[in-house]
């Protein structure tokens, strides 16, 4: 993507950054050549973003032209609001306290140059604040109150506001900033689309191993999509991509949800989309949804502090207790007696007002049906871990024992299982889901619908090989093509 730096007066621009065009704000606003161009990232470094100023209109018209301004209009307004600044800083409050703890003064001014500071000790804080506000040049003021630091305000600054002594550093980090967003080997023909894959190889229960991630990247290349791995520190880069594929365990109170929400707001094709994360990660919601649509599930009761006796009487023992946001078998307990039930609910109620209680269905394995775009794309048997009632046996030291996984052709799976999985996933959306189903006789019981299902090399892909990865990437391409057609029509 081509980069433009738009400034009020290019003659006063003090930096020489290779490969980046510096344009006067008036030229960008009035020259028809910029109106017709596509695929432009606009770095707005005008002196002011006040309402109806040149800087304001640069970001406003960049959005209207389909360019990608940084900062966008919403951010320019946030940067003028000390109230918003204080609210947003709460998300990085722990980092603020840790970064500024060694300081003796009660006031501190932090310069943020392309997400960096002249002192490396503040780089993580700079990156976090840049992720929040996304303006290339900023200045934040912090004050200490009652032994705790608070961000008093944050504002964008112009290049002329950068002290002379800081300018060599700014030129260096700016060059690195733009260089980092260009491929090391420029392709002869730009890719059709670009995709960021949010992934952390150090995650304990990651939904894809590193081999699978590389297979997704190679599949993307076969479909003319340039895919790259991104991390939680790349939040500010989301607008550079056409699609976001989240391959980290998701949660609402988590940065993955913020990534999904931001990407959707930027117009990206997102898997998992924020609505799917909201729906799948809360088992109370899923229980109500399955019941309302008459989808067979184990007998389920929503537990609160006032119906404990009724739950025990209705389900009998053993009972499965689940935290609403449990994942990878964590926060899921089997209790065999009333004493265990009371002790477990007391512990779980410390973190949530509602729990899920289900009857226990004994099976040797769970079916996992992968559903994408409301169609089954793979199937597997997830066997219980050795001497355990779940497919994952979590150990206190953080380790885990997994049952074996056996891929099965979809056409050989009992049709009742496939129908139940597709129907349940369709209630969530059209994205990528893994539906867990227990088969008891001829009946298929939906256990849960998972966003971000496991796709690991040598497991779910045993039968389909590269075709499984192609099916996922082809979904993104179809969605991107339709989105592109709608934009052309508009």
C-alpha cells in the first residue's frame, strides 16, 4: 500500500524518509489526481485537527475516498478530549504504573514518535498508547495522584513541535516504521488482497500449531492473498489489511475481541467476527439459544444462587458445571455428590453470577464438525483423554493430556450429527465454527458451538490435507470479492 505524509507546509518538513511522498494538505484536498487513486495510506501530520481545519478535512476526505487515514476523524476528536483520554488510558493502566514507577517527580511528559520514545524503557507504553490513538506524533502528560499515575491528556503534535535534539531519532524510527510495512522483496504484481493472521505461538492451548499457520499462509499465496502473522502489538496496523483471521483463543474481555471489533469497523473481513465471539464464548447464551430453537442438547439448567436445590433434584448426579466463558475444558467440573456441588458452585460464583449445569452423558468420544459458511467442511472424533471424562485433562502445573483425534470423511458421519451441527452453527453466523456433538444411540446432542476451532497439522487436516486450508482461504476470498463488488456499485 502506497504511503503519503500530508503536512500543512512541506517546505517546513524536517525529515527525509526514503520511499514516502510528502504532500501539502491543500494539494491532497484539491488535486484531482489524489481523488482517483486507490490503495493509499494517509499519514496526517498537519499542525491542527480542529473542526473544519485543513487537518480535519485531510482525515475526513481520506475516509470518503477509500484511503486509510492515520489518525482517522474519530481519533482526532478523541485526541482533543481529556475525558476520552482518561477513559482509554484505563486499558493500559497497569503498564502506565509499571513504566512510570521509578520516576521521582509528580509530573511526566512522554513524547511518542511513530510508537517509540527516545528512551527504550518507555517503548511498550508508547506502543500501547499508539494502539489506542494511532497518531504518528503525540505527546502525553501524566500526573501522580495518591501514589498512582494518571494520564492527564494526550495530543497530536506537528513535526515542527519535535525538539531539534529529537529529530535524528524521529527520522530513524519513521524510516523503520515505513520500511516495516513494506515487503522485503517487492512483488512484481501487488497481491489481490492482504490478510493479517493474529497468532501467538507461545499460547498454551492455541487453536492452530505453527505448521498449520504456515499452511494457511501458503494457501493464501495460492489464492493471491498476501498473509502475514501479526501479534497483539499490531493493533494499530489493522487498517493496512483487507482481512483478519484470528488464530488465538478468543474472549470478550480480551484483546482478541478488540481486534475483531476494530477490524470489523475498518471494513475488513473478519474471522472470528465480534458477534460470533460474543455468542460462542458464553455458555449461558448458547444454552438459551439451543433451547429456543429446539436443538437437542444435554438437559441444561442455568444456575444461580437461589436454585441450587432445584438443579440437584432435576439433574441428579453426576452433574457437569461450567463457567459461562470456559474454554479448552478449563472451568468445567464434574461433581458426583451434593458436597462437591456446593463446594464447586461456591468457588465458581466468585467470578460469575450465573453457571451452566448439564446432565452427564458418557461417550468414548465427541464428534467435532467444522462448519464454515453454513456448510460442513471437516469432521473428527475427539476421544476422551486417558482415564478422564473430557477430551483434555488439565493438570495443576498447567500441562494437559489430550485424547487422540481421528479425522473422518464428512459423508461417513451420521447425518443426524451433521444436521445438528450445521443448524447450531447457523444460529451463530456464517463464519468458522467447531460444533461438539455427542451421539447416544441415534440421537445427536449438541454440547457447544466453538468459535476459533482447532485446526492443527496432522489432526483435523489428516484427510483433506491442503484442501482444508484452501476451503478457509477461499471463504475469505469470496467475502472480499463480494465486498469489492458492493463498493464498486456504490
